[in-house]
């Protein structure tokens, strides 16, 4: 052979396409998908057949699993021993199969996902019901093909005396196809099959009067009859499977949730761990303890509540956030006529029924041939007994067995088979009493032949045989349903009250971004003093809130941070809080400008945001509520170089006033500002002069006896009556609120709208100044520059006011 002959020059895509096509065909037809007739994948069929062939059946002793695995690998399935053993173990797990096909002694895994013991330790045998899958296989009921090395034969399908595909279900992934067929109750499947046998045009609705739906080995509650119906009609559908739970009252005014059944294929250990994580991560404060109390008598998980916590709400949360409730998606694909097909319920019943008809016909044909052959022999023996002396004399006169057979055939017209039977007959059988036994056997054989010919010749008789055998099997193996079916999928409603115990706490946020929640005990022990904070920092928020409330923190770059109060770490009053950067990452130039504690997002409030370059935006408070909050969210879209300077909560009836650094003030109704979404940039708030910027936003209720209090960079404080700022319209220039000076004119730093009893504390770059009682300040007109109450050169640069309500 030359070098050129040894190698073929083929395009890669052609080679890959051809090889992958062959591989796909193999794993679809002969590995991952079950056969519609017996519901088995090839590896499962080979394991069951190997055990049956070796006599490892339910009525005999257990045998080492390793022996069976070696047998399967050596004779039928040339793959890894672990894959064969895993398939064998799965067929023995009563939490995976509705009716186990293999009985196993030893550790065969657990519902916690523990691995089984090695195959050298475990022992196995066929279960009683799996013998029904293999019954009559020796009667040529199914086709056999050569095994992988042509040394033996293996069946292409098992006779399957019950509809295993529906009873035990199947799951598997191949190339381009996956299957998920749930298990069902044996007696319900057989009843549905009877209904289908009576009328092949039966509807799914009619079938569902007897086959209610899946029946999982682990029980549980199935919700969504519509999903079951859709799956039976189309092959695809979705149901909800939830755990069986009870709420019990225990001493100490406490409750506990007891879980006794889990959804199908849910790992118990992982579920308990996940539920405990919810507790330890403080996502769920109401749980005191979670215990797995399962033992050999059954599954039992106990979730103990804290005192006075409603267990129903906790259960709702766990159903939503853990595998205590899962969705199951039907994808009923099976190999039908050597092709993967999406199976409807009628098609599955039909595929099984056709298979059974074929099995019974082949079995009857086999039995008929055997009966006829035996009848022929019996007739020969009876004839021989009637001329016994002559037959004996003929045999004695013959040279050998062959000669005797030839002489019998020639003299008395016996056939080859009859002559063989006569010469092989033992002497003790040559008694007169044997003729009656032969006559009885002949009558029985005639009757059997007649019955078998009737079955083969009449479809109705054939169907009666199938029905009778299924009735017997139903009577022997039927078990009551384990899963409960509910018509509708119950909506899970979560209430914050239940999930997070209500507790009043002190919440603080500082300008530099330190945030903490403190217990009232720690706060009261310090009498509200000795608050841990950097000297240059000051509080933006300090109030008594509740663990069921929420925080909104607004930043200078137009973003906001959503933070539930209960998720804040509890820190002592005298300790520095947690920096916001450990919760959410901010930009280097980004600062927190405002903090707001929100009791409920259902309140009829709007959030007003204003930028330095004179843009204003109004959005509904409800839009600031989010489910995911691991990053900053957009509160106001800003132009390049602009920053957000103020945020206020407003009632629908409020008015607003804006003040600029250059001492302009503008007041107008909130109705002038349209409501827009959170990600918009808003509208023009005020017509600014060149180089002027907005410095303050105040919200005013109508007809209040409050005053504007202004502070300038030179330390002047001015109290201005509300009437001095006449209501106008949005986007106007406004009016001057300070007298312009030729040298070193006053520039506004901050403005607050304050009540007479309020105290204004100046915020300095070195800390806080001495508080000013509003009613002690003299009210002046717009053209006054107020009174010098601070000296920036001595006391420090003025940053603004902190308003303290009495």
C-alpha cells in the first residue's frame, strides 16, 4: 500500500459532519433515550436481561453487584463499570423509581445525594415486578440481535408485561434531544390503557378521569392540572411540585414547619443547607433552628420559628426561594419505530399496546408450535401403546436405535419424531395406566391448540388475553397514590411583616458614606451621645427607623442606592459604621448628598431631584423600589459636568423653591414639573445666569408659617418670609434675594425652609457650629444681606445647614 492510498484528502467539515452524525444517531437510538415499548434505555435493558439470564431473580438469593456488572460489561455493554453500576443503583432507588426494578442489599445511596457503596460491597437481584418485564422472553416474543462481539445474543426490547415508560418515567440527555417523563401510579396507567383498548379515539380529558397525573415516588403536592393536560396532549407541559408541609404549634408561643415529603429529585441535604443559609445570611430573621430529623421511619425536616413569628409567611418565602417548591417540565421524548418522537399520552398507550399485541402473538405462536409438536408425539405414543407387543417385537428385532426407528416408520407409519419418542421411552412407562394420562394430555393439548389458534385468529380474543394479564398484574402490584394533585397553581404571596420581624432601630448615614443600624438599647445606653464619626464628617440621616423599612441613598452623580434596613449590619452606637463602598461600589468623585428612610413605597409621594445646572425631575416613589440592588441605580440622567445637588420627597400639593449661588430665588407649584421615569434627565427648573448654579431646593406645604433661612459663604444668615418669594412659573430667572455688593458679594451656600421652633446647625469643614434657633432670627426683606453670625476665617469654611426638628 502506498502512502497516497493510506491517507484520504477530505474536507474537515465533511469528516466532522459524518462522524458526529453517526455518533448522534448512536446516542439517540442506543444510549440516552428510552424505548416507547418497554420504557428502558439500552444499559437498563442489558442489566435486567443479564440478571434474568443468570437466574439472579427475586425468588433466589442476592448476588454480588460486581458479578452482575462484570457480566453486563463482558457480554452486552462494553462501557465503563461505573456507568453500568450507577444505572443499576438508580434502578434500585425507591426515591427515583415508582416501582424499583432491582432490589439491593447494602448502601445504595440516599435522598441526600450520598454515593452508594462500591459494587464489591452491595448485593442485588431482580425485583418481583421487573420479572414481569422479562416474562416469556424465552418464548421468542422479542427479537434478539448479536451482542458486540457476536459471542451471544441480546434482546432489542423486553416483553414488558406492564407500561414501564409511564410507570417509572425516564430522564436523559442525548444530542439535540432530551427527555423528562414523570413516573405514574401503576394501577392508574393500567386503567388508562383499558380505556384506550375500549376506544382508541378516547380523549385526554377522558383518560385523565382515571390517570390523574404523575405520581412521584417521593410524594409531594402537584399543582396545575392544565399543565398535565397540555403535556398529555402535546408531550410538553409544566407543573409545580411542592413539599408536603404542616405547621405545628409548640410551647413558648412558637410554631414549627414540619416537612414530610419533598419534590421529586430534590436533594434533601442541599435543601436543608440552602434553607439554613437563608437564616444565617439574615435574609430570614424569623427562623430559630432547622433540623433534619429523618430516620428509617421516614423523612422529617423541622423548621422552628422564633417567638411570635408567623410560620405561614416563612413557609411562603421558602417555597419561593428554595427547592421546597420546584417546577417540573414534561418533555416526553422516546424512541418510537427507531426514531425519537415527542410522545402524547394516547401515542404512548398505543405504542405499548401494539408491542403487547406483537408479544402475545409471538408467544401464542411459539406455544402453538410446541403444543402441536407435543400433540403429535402424544398421538404416536397412544398408537404405540395400542400395538405395544408388535412395537416391542420390532424394536427387539432391530440392530440398533436407528434401525429400530426405520423399522417403526416402515411397518406402522410412525413419523420420525414419533419413532424417536417411542425408542427413547423408558420401560416403566409401558404400563396400561399411562394410556389414560396420555388421553388426558391429548384433550388438554387439543384445547390449548384451539385457544391459541383463537388468539392468533381473533383480535378480540387477543385483547382479552392482554386485559386479563394486566388485571392480574394490577391486582398484584397496585399501590395507592403518593402525590396529591391540586387543580390550580397557588400563587406565593410574600409579606415583609412575616419575613422580617418588626424591630425599631436607630439608623445613621454620614456625608462621607458611613452607614449603620444600631439597636435602641445601644443608642439609649449612650444617651444618643458619643457617636463614632470622623471629625470632618457630619450626619445626613439620624432617626429611629424599623427593620421593615428601606433606605434610599442619593449620590452627586445622579444615582441612588436601595438598601433594606434589616440587611444593614448591626453596629454599636460608639463604633464607626460600615462604609457604603463595602455594600455598593461608587465612582471616585461620587458623594452621598441625601439619605431618606422609606416606610412604604406605596405612599403617594414623588421624588424631586435637582441638578446644579438647573434641571429638575419628578418621579413616583414607587419606581424607586427594586428587587436587585447590588449596584447603584439611575435616579437622574445628567449632562456632562453636571451634578445632582438636592433630593426631596414631595406630596402632590407641595410647592417648591430653588435658590442659586448668585442669590436668585424662584418659587412655583409642583404641578409645573411633569412626572417622568427614573432614568430621564428631567426638565429645566430655572433660567440661570452665566456661571451661576443651583445650590438649594426647598419643598413647602401650602399656607405654613415657615421662613427661608439663607447662609452665605461670608457667614451671614438671613431669615426671609415666604411671601417675599411670590409664586411664579418654572424655568424663569426668579428674583434677587440678597443685595449685590460691589466687592466680595455674598454667595449663597445653603437655604432651609424652617419652622420657628427648628434649630439650624451650621456645617463647617471642620465639624458642626453652634446651633441657631429660627425664631431668634429677625425676619428681613429680600434686599437685606442678613446678619453676620459666623466668621469663616476663625470658625471654618461654611458648607451648609443641618436642620434639627424639635
